[in-house]
C-alpha cells in the first residue's frame, strides 16, 4: 500500500495524548488505532515512534493493555517494508528481551496474546536476519546466519517454556494451562516451519504430545486438528514412529469427538500435500505399512454408533484407497 508521511503526525498525537489516559479502554483503543495506522505509516514512523510506544505499553498495569500491546507489536512490524541497516539487530537487542519478560507475565491473558503472535514474530525475526546477512553485517560486525538462527530458535524455545511454566506460579491452573496449549497448537505448524525438522522433532513434537495426557477432550481434539501440519515438517519417519501410535491409541478414546479428530488427522497425513511442488504432490507423510496398521484399528469404526466417527472413518478409507 501507499505510505503516507502525514501519518507520523497522527501517530505522534495519539501516543502523546494517551500517555496520561486513565481509562483502560482508551489505552486499548489507542493501540488498536496504531495497528490500523501502521499499514500506511512510513517505516521510520513504525520503528521510531509506534514500536517504542507499544513496547512501553507492556509495562501497563492492566493486563488487557499489555495483551493488546503484544498484538500491536506483531502487526506494526509486519507493515515494515525496508529495514534500515541500523535496525538489523532490532529483534536480538530489543524485541526478544521484552518478549521474554512478557512470557513470564502473571496474567494468562497476556501469555495467550504472546502465544498468538509468537509464530509471526519468529518469522519476522528470520526476515530481519536475512536482510542483515544480505548486507553483510550488523553494526559493522560480520554475522553468521546459522549462528544467529541457533540463537533465535533457542530464544523462542525459552519463551515457549516460560509461557507454559511461568516462574511465579506455585501450582498449575488447569484452565490456564489448557488455554496456553490450545493457542500453541493453533500456531504449531508455523512454529514447526520456523524451528526446522530437527528442532521440531526434538522439542516441539514431544511438547505438544503431552496434550494427549490432558483430561480435557477439547484439548485432545485440538491436538489432532493441528498436529498434521507439524507432521509435514518432521517427516515420514517421525510421523510413523511418534504420531501413528498416538492416533492408534486415541481410536479407543471414550470421547467420540476425539476419535473423529484422530481419524481426520490420519486422513490429512496420508493425503497429498498440496503445498508441495507438482512433481512431489503425490508424496504423503506416511508409508503403506503405517496406513495399513491404522486401517486395521479403524475398520470397526465404520460401524460405530456415532455418525461423526463413521463419517471420519469413511473419509479415511476413501483417502487411503487412492
């Protein structure tokens, strides 16, 4: 979109006017307004005015303001087109430290908001790094893409663990823990692509599988709705060794919804990945042996009393037969 230099004046007025606002709703609306203005704001306005204001809002006493500030940071950084060389180290020196603090926030609302934007911020940090590598240096110092990616991935890993197990909490709240895992599952395919095959296989997959131990059927359903995207990243061997036994076990779940979601997960895994190049589109995430193994357990489900389970079983066998 066309950038409007005059937006800087509007954004400056919003930031200065809202600093002394006593109404929480006013501070939230100001952050939402900045998110909308960032689309037509210049890169300098975003990086020098909007971003510092949103970062300072993370110290607000109201949790809803801190949560909105995290969403605003992700949105306004997405609007940046050209990154000045002086800002190449923005994520390493500025963004990730404040996000690490937000990950240990005492309010679940704030940690959920961080979980919602974490995958996007991780993607943006890689883009900033690629631009820095293309320029050859950060602050005049040569950089290594592999070394910096290792640092970023370790930072994101620490943020995720802090979100799930904040230091201040003496005991676990089942509701808060469920909400955190749900938002993590929704963004798990994007996080898996960010981590790459090895880290997704060694860190992300084992972490997500713990959701199957939850007494909440909704969380178990969410696992199967999104884990296939992670399976595409970790590869066939890991899927057959880890995911297939999970699906096979959950075909005996007492909740029909969980059984249905497990079958639909298998259907997704054995279907061709439409994102692949045409010459690889026929490659699925599971081999014939794994498909036959699950089919043996799924065959009786075609006679299941639940319509949703029967339909999921029919869909699985129809896809497997192709």
